[in-house]
């Protein structure tokens, strides 16, 4: 794997890898066309498809997924395209990060969680040099006509300064991160993502639960969508019976609600952004017998 340092990134060295995330889906030719454009300008580069099933025009989901993936990817040109149409389209930007990676995408917050993962912002330019774009530009497919060609040129060693003028990092659009709130013995959180399997990831970490006095193995109270459920807190969803709901860690170390051999989003009738409360409930001491009533 080629290592790209800050010095070589500034001088325009080639990148062996280009990664690509979008909301283009797999039902049409959009992804293949963009990868074809990348190949025209960077035939040596290998492309890693991160995900193309981001909910259409959902910038927050795109940004969250992009940042989660970046922690596991090599230094590269990272292209992200979730580009909602509006009267004033977001400008295109390229962000050079602390590890020498280049993040390419619209300035609508899509990249803002990702650059924190890769060492912060070291330089930013606006995508303004039309000589690097395709000849004919269509307003509804800037990924093909503007962003993919620029990503290809950068992967082939084009200096960042050739892309366009410098941008003040303080002027970039950033997404507000919704933090969980620990309140005594319960945690106020929200559904941050629902994956392909229906698992509902929360914007909390295990440390948030521990701060509320909740330990692995406890039974917790889950309140959402007008319902209150008693749910075990387990290491994985495989520790409960098929069809059973559990609270556990996902593969990116976020806390999630999952159903073994089922879908938590359908069980709870929730979507991304829905509020949820995880509360501690008194636990039976080990070996305790239930009280006998007469």
C-alpha cells in the first residue's frame, strides 16, 4: 500500500487508490459511468466502492457512513457524492487532511465528519478550474461531469493548487453532531443509522451507558415511539434467541438495537433521527430468588 505524506500530497504525487461513496444506487448506470470517467484520468488507480445505497439526497446519512468507513481505508482520493439539487448548488471542494488524503465532494457538510477522522483539515480549495472538468456539464450529474474528473486528475498527480483557489476552512459547511445526553440513570439518544439488516445504531457509546449505571448483562428499559420495552444489554445479538430484541455494540463500536434473525427497525417502527431513551432498571442480585407471596 502506498503511503502518501503531506509533503508528497502537496507536490502532486499519484494516489494508488480512489474511494467512492454516493446515493446513486445500483439500478442505473450512474456509478459505472463515474468510475469510467475516473479511469479515463487515472487508469492506474484502483477504486474502492464504499457504498452507493445512501438514501437519496440524505447528506447526514452520507456524512455518517463516509466518516465511519474512512477509519478503515488507506490514504487516497476519497470521492463522496450526495448532492441535493437546489437553486444554488453547493460549491465543490477538495480537502487535504492530516494524513495526506484528499476528500472530494460538495461543500454541504458531506465531508465534514470525515476530515476529523483523517487528521483534520490542512488545506482546502474550491473546484473551479473548468479545464479539469468534462467538456459538457449537466446540472443534475455533477458527479460525472465535475467531481469524478477532478478526483481522477488528483489521483494522477495533479497538484491541489491547479484545482482552484484556496478556501478558508472556517467557511466550510459542517454538520451539527447530535450528542447523547446522560441524565442520572438514563440516556437520551437518537437513531443515527439503520443498516441493510435493519439494525438501528444509536448516537451513543458504551461509556454513555456506563455513565448511567448500565453494565453489560443488565436488562434496560427502551422507550421509543410511544412504547416501553425491557431489553437485555448483550455483547452481540447472537446471544439472544432468534426473534429477540437486544441492545449491543455494532461493528463500528456504536451501540445498536438489533433483532437476532430479524429487523429492529420494523420491530420498533423507527427511522434514522427518531428519539430514544435507554434507562437503567433495578437489577436482581445474582442468585436472588423471587419473592413468594401467599
